[in-house]
C-alpha cells in the first residue's frame, strides 16, 4: 500500500501574507486561509469556518507575496506537514499545509470596473507552479468571459 498526503483547498486569506528568510537565505511565505462550510443541523443551516496555515517556499513565495492580501480568494494544492517541538517541558505540534501550487482567484483589484471585461466577477486567475516563475512582469491574465 502506498501512503498518500495531498490536500486541495479554496479559501480567503485571514491576514496579509508574511515573507521571511531562513538563515541560509531561503524564502518562506506564510499565511492562513478560512474555508467556509455550510451544514444542516435540524431545520437550520449553520455556517462554520475552518482555518488552515499555509507555507509557500522559495521563489514562488517571493513572487506571490505581494498578491496575498487579507480577503484574497486562493486555491491551494499541497501536502500536510506536522511540526513537533518541546516548549516549557510540554510537547507541542502544529499541522501546516506546504503548498506546491497556489492559484489566485477572483477579480483583479487593480483593474477598474470600466476596464474589467469580466464585469468584476471571479474570472481573474494567476498561477505559478513550484518549478517556474512568472514569464513577464505584468503577471496578469484576464479571461474575457
């Protein structure tokens, strides 16, 4: 049997992303997303938010950091990783999602509604794979439908 560790989420950033560098100079971009869930309890629908910590390493984190602002809708593809440590004699642990692919979703906040052919609704996406960076400085892909 083969082990599998894969997660795909779509949610909104709960705060602006934080970009730091390790002692060896490796970029680490961290942020949290809220993923909403709606479930029925009895006769009522209840909205419930789940919060997940995301880590994006290297050039991808450096490149996307400026776009990862509070409220931004993102799609995250990656794996779960558990960090363990001891603090004040207590064993601690934290599960984070290490992103291998991140997709920015929603409208482009830099485009005014008169120039936005999508009418301002969810057609603006940006995507950078772990193995490649953006090919040009504009890094904008407007889909006119």
